[in-house]
C-alpha cells in the first residue's frame, strides 16, 4: 500500500504527519511525504520518501508574515489575502505531485492538508484518512471543511483558486466532497473527549510526538553544546510567529528582574535584540523535547505540539495564545492544572513575573505536572494511529481496489 501524506502549514501542522509517516515506514508501508523543502531534513530523519513543492523561501516568507497572527477579527477578504500569498498558489503543484505518485488500486491519502487532498481524493476516488491535529472544539466540533474554512463553499466566485482547481478536475464545490474513510484525532481522549456530533469513524490516538531524540541529548546552538543552568525559562512563540519582538523584550526584562536564565527560541532573529544580557540565550532552533527537559518553565503560544512536549517533560507552562486553535489548546492545558493562560494583550513585565512566580512556587502545579508526565509516558499516538493501518489494512485495501475496479 502506498501512503501519500500531503502536508502544508507550520511546523506544528506538518511535524506530526512526518512522525506518523516514519512509524508507518518502519512497519513496511510505502510512505511519501509531499511538502515544502524547508522540512526536507525532518522527512529524511524519519526515513520516508520526500517530494518537494515550492521553495524554502516560500516557507520563510510564511514565517515572516505577521498577518498570520492577527487572524481574529479579520474579514474574509483579509484572511483570503493571507491564503492567497501562502496556500492557494501551491494547490495545483500539490495535486500534480499527488498525481505523479498515485498508483491505481494501491494508494491512500493520509493528510491534515485540506483542499488539494480532498480534491485529489474525489478526482481519483482514492480513500482519504484525515488527520486532525487539534480539537479546537470551542470553534468547531464537526469535521466539516466549511467550519474550518468558512469562505470555502458554494459562495466562492468562479475565479477563486479553489473553484478553478476543482473545475479543472471536473469537480463541484468542495463543501460536498469531504468524506474520509477515517478521521484520526491526534490527541488522547483525556485531553479532549469525543463529542456527540463527531462522525462515527473518528478515532482518538494520542499526541504524535518525536521519538528520535533521547532525554540525555544536549541542544546545540551553532554547533556547540549549550548546558542549561539549574533554573531556566524557555520562551517561544512557535515556528510561524513574526512581529513578536515585544514578547521577547518582556521576557528578557522578566529574567533580569528575577535573576533567572532565559532561553529565547524563534527562527526569526530580527525578533530578538542583537545584544543580550549574560543570562539570556538566543537559540534559533532546537528539539523541544531536549530543551524542555532542561527547563523549569516554558512560556509559549499555546501550540498543541509545544504544549504536549512540555506536558511529557513534566514542565509547568505559561500560555500566551496568539491565533487559531491556540486559544482552545491553552485553556485545555490550564484545565489540566499544569499551566496558566495570559492573554497576549496582557503580556507585560508585572503580570508575567507574577505568573512565573506562581507556576514555579505552586506545589499543586508540580504535582499535576508529575501526574501528566506519567500519563504521557503511557501514550504513543504514532503507534496507535499506525495500529489502525495494521488492523484495518485489508478493509482499506479492498476499498482502494474496489474504487479502481468501479472506474473500469
């Protein structure tokens, strides 16, 4: 069985698909990941085949776009502008890549990407297994593309990129096309339990996290070892968050006032002051599972992957959501007793100092962190998701073969 995994978006969107692809490849499946070449090294480390779409600069432009983190309150036209820069231009190339790898009767799609994958699945009648990275139940509890992208539906103009893509395939509007054979929810039920209106073919697996780095490894910065002090705080706004200079300036001030070592993690060097105090360290990238194991506290944006890795490390969190599903994720982590949510508009020195002291000095937070660290050690989302393929492969293969026979 050939499995095509089409990925687009931030590292938080793409990494779980690559990790799951690696687990499936280890079990003997023919896995191909289709995504931006920015992620080529991560794909290679998972030992799966790679097909690039776009250029590294395309993804770097995405990283640098501050409009991505001011999405709440935007009009449909403003959101469309963002998608027109970073997503719509790649729909046709993604479909071309899928077509080049498609083997009739022996292919299925495993994807969190929406439009290209749905369209290709309908065009070639290829079974689609949908990956949901975050529940975000506060905004939507049904897995319906019209809820995820409300402007993608029957009201799109004839000149809209999605309309043109689908008309070129002989397809109708996308609102009627979403029919996955399985929906894999990549979080455990204790994080967000199934809802009554979820489709019957939904399965919670657990968080899909990296497994290739051992806790004893040390993070590297510019090729050198960087040991963490006994107490350190990690500050990060995720891989796709520009316009966050004020956040990092506040982080520096907090660490200076408290006399604590701070580690600022962002790929956007221009968000961090050029000259830093001796107790502040800038790191463009390091595996979070390594970095968090050396931290006493993590201050982050509420990305579900970042929060899950902190949960696995048993580290308390301060969550400052910026956009999208981060608001829901942040409040879920807070409800587990391991973190505190601070609205991004309230990020200033005094509230952040108060939150740091609360998280570091609260015995109940420490107990909850230890409890959920233990629960995280019991779960392996990649294995549970891959078990679905092993368990239901025969039925899935029959679905694929049946679709191929019907087309004849």
